[in-house]
C-alpha cells in the first residue's frame, strides 16, 4: 500500500515536472512589453505619443533642456542671446552678453533618432495594431505624421534641406551601406513635404478642441508658418546681392516659387481664422493685462492653438523662479535672469502710431525731460509693452516693482548733475528717500536687471510660484491665433492684397489698445515690427530675421550699431532744491547695458548651420552648407 | 616603522607621479606652418580673426578640419606635426573670388607657405589723417582686381588699439557705392572723431572696401594717427 502511494506520488511528480518544463523557458516577460501589447493598447500608445510631444525641439522655451544629440532642445536661457533681452542672472552665464560672433554650429539640430522613433512607430502600428479600431489607428498615424512634419520644419529652418527619411532604415549586413545613405533634399522639397503631410492628415486628426495634442487646426497652423517661411525665403534670399544657394538646391528656393508659398500660407491661415474655434483673447477690459493673459492664462483661453502644458504640483518648471523681478521674488535666490532690452521696449509704438523711441532729452538735446512719475515716460505706449515687460512704475501680482538706478544731485559749482548710485539694492539716500530701488537696475550685481526692465510674459501670477519648493506651471505656446493673424497679414501683403492684410494687422493692434483701423497703409517694415512686439520671447525673432535675410544687417557685429548692442534705460530721481520744475522729478538715461561686452554678430555663414563633420563622414552624399 | 613610512611615502608617491606622467604624454607638435594670404606677393588686410583657412590631413581615424584663423595683416600660423596636409580656401569665407583648388603642403620643421587669393577690390594709396581737430579724413583709391561682383560700400573705421575693423572700432563712417560715381577716382571719407577717442594722444584708423554679397571686407593696413 505504502509502495503504491510512493509510486503515485512519484508519477504525479514526474507529470508536474514534465508539464512545467514545457513553458518554463517560454514565459511572458514581466518587464518587457512586446510590440503586440504596445500597439494594441491605446493607453500605451498615448504614453508613447506623450514622449514624442515632449521631444519637440525649440530654440527657446520654459525648460532647461539642451541635448543636441537627441534633439531635445528647450532652453529658456537662450532668450538672452539675441536683441530681445540680455543675461542678468548669475554671472557664470555672462557669456551670453559676450557672444563675439554666433558660432557656425549654433542652432544645430540633426535629431534623426527622433525621426527614426516616429518612423518605427508608424510602421509598427500598421503591422501590430490589429485590434485597434480603424479610426483610432488612422488618428494615431496622423498624429505621428504631424509630429514628424513639425520636426522636419524645425530641421529645415536651421539646416536648410535635410535628408527626407520617412521609413525605417535597416542594415542588411551586406557590407554595403549606400542604400541607407540619403542625400539632402532640396530646401523647397522639405517645405513641400510639410505642406503635403498637413494636407493629407488634417481631416484625420481628431482631438478637436485639444490644445496639447494636434488637431486639424494645429496642423494648419504649422502649414501657415512653414509656408510663410518658405515664401519669404524664396523672396528675400533672391533679393540679396549674392543669394545663398547650393547648386543642388539644398539651400536656396527660387524666387518664382514665392507667390505659391505665400498663397498657401494665406489659405491655411484663413482656414484657421474663419473655420476654427479660436478667437483673439479679449476677456480683460484692460488691454495690457489682457495681452498678458492671452499668452499666460489657461482658463477660457480661446486664443492658443497648441501649447506645451504644465500642471502643478508635479509637472512644473523653474522659469518664474529664475525670471521674476528681483524686488518681488519669493525665494532668497534666483530671479531677473532674462532682462528685456531697451531695443525691444522702443520697438513698441505709441498709440498714435508714432515711432516708439522713448523721449529722454528735450528737443534741443540740451537737458533731460523731467517726468513727474517714473512710469510717465511709458504713457500711451502700445499695451502689449505692459503685457510683455515690467517697466519702471508698473506692478506685478499687485506688488509695485521699485525700479530706480539712483539719484542725480545738482552740483551748482560744476553746473551739472552728480550721478549717485547705490552699492546695494533698496538703499536710501541722505535725504531719506529712495536711492536705488529694490529691483535695481544695477550695473554689476547679479540677479538684478541690468537693463531696467523685467519679463512679465510667462511669469506665473500665482502665489509662491517663484519659489524653488512650488515652481510654476505656466504653459509654453507653440502656436496661437495672434501669430496666425500676422502670418495671414504678411502673406496677403506679399501677394499685393494690402486691404486684406490691413484687416488682420489692425485687428491685433485694436486689441493692443490702438484705435479701430489704426493703420491705413502698410509696409513690410511695419509688419516686421508688428511681429517683433506681438511675438516677443515666443521663439520667433531669430527665425524671422533669418527668413527676411535681415539678421546679418541688424546684428552686424559693429559696436557703433545700436541694433547690435543691447541697451538699457536707467531712471534717476532728481535732487535740485530751489528748482520746483525739476526737483523730485525723474529723468532717464539710455546707455549700452553695462554687462554687455560684445555686439550681436550674425555672419552670412549663420543663415544655415554647419553640418557636423561626423555626419558628413558617415554619409558622403551629404554636402555641407555654404560658407562652411 | 611609522617614521620610515612617513618619510619615504611622499618620496615614493612623487617618484610614481614622475614616471607615471612620462608614460602617456604625447609629444607636442614641433613644426610651425606659417605664411601670409597674398595677392600679387602683397599681403591683404583683413578683419582680425575673421577669415579662416582649413587644413586637412588624411590617413588618421579622426578626420576633422584644423581651423587656421588669419590675422588682420594677412598672416597665419599653425603648430603642426611633420606630415602632408591639404590647405583649402573655404568658399565664401574671405573677401575674394572663390577658389577651392587644394594647396598641398608638406610640413617639415618650420615651413612657410603663402596662400594666393584674388580679391575683388583692393585699397590703394590710402592716406588717413586728422583734418582740423575734430575730424578724420581718409583718401584712397579703389582698384578692381576681379570682375563679377559689384562694390557695395567703403568704410572708415577708427579705434583705440591697432586692431581696428568692422567689429572692433570706436566709430565708423560708411559711403555706399551709389555715392561713388567714378570708381577710378580717389575716394574721400571724413568723419567726426568719436567722443571716446577725442582725448586720446593717438588712435588708429583703417579704410575698407565691401563687395556686394561678400561678408568680409578688404582693409588697408592700420594707420596710427597722433
């Protein structure tokens, strides 16, 4: 009996063992997801898409990312590299004030890792995504193609024509790689690719109403901008004394193509303006606050089309900590890094349409103009100035920002003013009144404005958001309706439809506090200035100057060129007892910002970034850009 | 024991450091390649560090160009190892006619190689002097060397040091080509001495010619003005 029992036990044991054996080495892995699992699970596909959205490159942004190899570019500090602003933060970044010339490798992007990831996703979703509904599948594919088109736009505006790779490249171990070496496409072909992709996917993209995932109007916004770039490249490159071209067309679009590109830009823009669910943000009756909210406020914002969103408490960035005005910072460190330039401030016109240069000296240039209040010099300026920049006399979060460089004391013996500036911030002069404001400006202290201005755009209005512990969740705007109006206006103007262009430009100006139909004539310079003030700090200035072929003229590296240097405006309180017309008033001094060491210098070789030698060595079919 | 250790350990460490260094240090390059960028055996005046030549050497794993910047008097130099190099005049880089013919350079010890270029224009017979107490006056003639590109402008630059050019200056005056009716006649530019130089005992000045569509300009040699 006992023996039977034992042999039974052994038999079951053997059975168990052998049955186990069968799939012992064939188990489902617990830490690896298979292609079948990923491409049939909408949650995982969306997670992957989130990764791709997160990797969209941008020259400036609100984050602190600069991985050129992977193409993850999103570096807010780059806002201080051009003529919109300078660096006033920690002095170890002062190189941004001393860029003797932009390197030929500046703005380099060659993120084919990203393109490969998207191509791989496109092929796998077709191959493995069997249980997805057809609509869902088409929509994901459209979304991936949008991201790829957007990335090709980011490549072409930096590098010129790049290899158009739209499938996965697989090495066949034959020892021959020539079939994997794609030559550069023509610059125009890349723009045509973007337009064709947008046309193919725009009606398949779902996500209606979403501002963080691409929908029909996001794709059209990309087309609107890309076609405008292509049109102006075609036109303005050909107007150069010696157009920048390569014999194969990798760089340089023929002037004859300009009109068709402008036409496409206008059509795409009109489709968004007339057919889209967007309206210019006008929720706040105060034009200045309204413009600030148009970019920054999330609630009921019908203006933004596509953003990179953040959400406290986990999805956040340091931008407000690093850039809030010094006197109202909530942390004991940080603040003031990006200091807007006087150059930008002066490009905001007066509301009567006159040139925006600030009036600091009387007509004969014999004396200062004396202002009763420090903010009076900015009276009647374009309201977008208030919405973009904190200037002397303005406030933020209902706290007034104290901006005063020092005092000017009349010296009767010398018949001139003695300029007295505080060695520290928030100091008091011997008369018991303010010497240097708590927000500067100061010539040398770090983390205080060097120009006399602070950023308002993108600074979080909520409590404690400029502390390291809380941080900010203001979103970054990729596309908004304001830009589409400007795209439409510029394209219409270039096509000779000035009347139509005026309606778009005037609509934006009206929102900025100008009268109805404030412009009756238009010039390209006006449109250029309008873009500069409307889209300041939104990653447009560099690319706009490049496509208009103005960058080498505006930033010509000459210290005596006021456009190439970054200027500051220092307010002083006048002490001149016995002269009631001047005593206690405010005067302003324009000067080159003290921390600026070198003018901005953009050379002809900067119009198209140099391609790395490693890329050329790997693929002999690729030729380098002109001047490199 | 402790005493012996404390005495000999530092000496031992020092000795190890000394022999350790020897092992993986490379020889530094001993040869010097130098020369000038010349037209008609005469060095051309340029912007300080504005123009680069490139040197290539094949046969090594790392294939990357060596940039050689040219000084404002047209001279250049590079410390190299002995060997065969290819010297290339980068297209569109200097103020001269593109010429991508490679110059083979054999570097052995100190080697001097002049790089011939063909500028579009040259500045000739320039005189720059003070006119009165507040003005600088430059007179020079423009010589066309190569056809194919138009003249864009001529400029006068003044600066505190003898490195004076479109980037390094205290002030400048530009006359665009439209205001120069006759290219063969001498051109005169006058400008006020900028405030930053008014009190100086001496300053430097240069004139330049800009060719349309070419970023860099051809300069005269700097002139000291007292």
